[in-house]
C-alpha cells in the first residue's frame, strides 16, 4: 500500500537515478548540468532526513531537511538560467529561500504548526517553479521545442500545485498534522512536494540531450574553421534542391569558388593568416548571396555556392559581384590586414535530367578554365550550358 514513507523512498531513488544520469553528462559543455547534479544530491540527503522523522532529532528532519530541499529547487532554477545563458539572480533566490527557512524555524519553535511550515516552503517552491516556466517561454530551435514545452508545462503545473498546497494548509493552519500520515490529501500534496525535482530534472535531461544532439548535428553540417556548410551538408542540400527544381521546373545555379595562390599566402604569412583569409572569404560571400543560397566549404580553399530559383543571367551576375567583392583587401584580425587575395569562379546551370555530380563536373571545368585564363576571373561552363554564349568575365 502506498504511503508517505514509501513515496519518500521512491522519490529518493528517483533523485539518485537522476543524479547518475546527470553525472554521465558532467563532461559535456552543456551549461546547467552542475547545478542540476547538485540539486539532486541535496534532494537525496533531504529526503532521507525527512524519512527519518521520529527516529532522528527534529532539527535534522525539519530545519536541516527543509533547508536542503529549499536548496534543491534553488539550484534547479539556477541550472535552467545557466542553460539559457542568463544571469542567475542569486540575491533574490537566497532571500526567498532564507525567508522560507525562517518561516520553518518560526513555526517550529515560536508557534508550533506543521501546516504553516508547509505553507512557508510551498510558497517558495511554487514561485520558483513558475519562474522556471516563465523563463522557458523563450523561442527555441525546433530540436529543443518538445523538451522545452514539456519542462515548461511541468514547471507551471508544479507551481500551481504548490500554490494549491499552500492555500490548503493555510486554511487549516492550526489543525494537528503529521508529515507521514496516510490520508489521501496528504499523499497528493506530499507527491506534489517530492516529485517536483524528478519531474524538472527529467525535463532538464531531455533539454541537455537535445542540445547535445543539435550541437553534434551542427558540427557535422558545418566547417569548424569558417562556419560554412560542410561538404556532406552541401550535397544533401543540393540533392533536395535538385528534386525541387525537377518538380517545379526552376533554375539551379552553381558557383565553384577557389582562392587564388592560396599556398603562397600560407607559405608567406603562415597558416594562421591563411585561416583568416578563408573565414573572410566566407563572411564576404554570405554578404553577397541571398539567404536562400547555400555556401559550403568543399575542402581546402575551394567553396561552392548553390543558387536555387535563379536563371543563368542572375547566377552569372552574382558570380561577378562575388569576384569583385573578394578582390578587395580584407580587413583581417591578428595583424593580417595587409594581406590581399582574389578568387576564381566557375559557373554552371543545371541542365534538364542532369545530376548534381554532372553539374559539379561542368562547374569544375569552368573553374579550371578561369584558373588557366589568368585567375581572378569568372568563367561560365561550356556552350552547352544554359549560360552559354556568355564570354569569360574578368572584372
């Protein structure tokens, strides 16, 4: 039969499990993990002290146990704030927790009322739970939407539950009450008080896991040096755009961009400056192209720009603007502001029935022609290409 003591022990076990789960994430870079671990560690100690009511001194099962449990929700909230990259309002939290603990002490020694001790603690727990729910209203990326929604709803429900609990016991403030009594209402309110942290921690673990997955996906889809899309992500995007172009009959253009004499830059100025040049190239490219266009690093100093829903004239014009933009002396950090560079660009438009590999091959041929023609120029694919007839452009 379920009773308060068994509920305490089950909750203690849950907090212990959550502590182990969070410990497995301790070496991750997700902010908030440390605070959530500390919260569950305090919860295990507090719940065991609560379970010892009648067997250990009251000061341990009342003041110390409540003090530790106030710390659990405080640290939980601090973890969520840190996860969101926000400042933790420690003075306000410390003030609220101290006020609640003062109420526990007052209604133990000055006026004996277990019910009012519950009111003191529940008001603080409820306020912090609602604060967690409010903090998690911020818009998030799709990968994090479900764990955020789950945790926000759990926090708001728990906040309302604590408010209900505080109201209930405030009405019957001077009725005799035992922490471990087996009445139905006591078990319901006891569950609200003890299950709050496991529920919030479950949400925290879901959020941390979703962020780790999102970070891993971002790392796989982006070049770590320049921030451009990775080669793998580019081909996945290109295949999707190819299918869309075939369905709708829209144009699809490709630019292959290669930094001229890049080895000379590395040999003359060092690889650190070469890295700055590549980052500058991507930054300038992003400023020239549209938001729907896709810039990726294929490897070394070679980049690709895919232009969906664009005709041959537009694609060639973009290539010309990009070549001109990248010809300027870049303002690089780290003492490399005097380094200048240029690029060669090969242009190709998708032909009916052509694959991405075929499009890439023709753009690569055009890039080779731009290199052979003196570099710092734009070269269109051979005459069979939709942008045929346009001579090589040197701005």
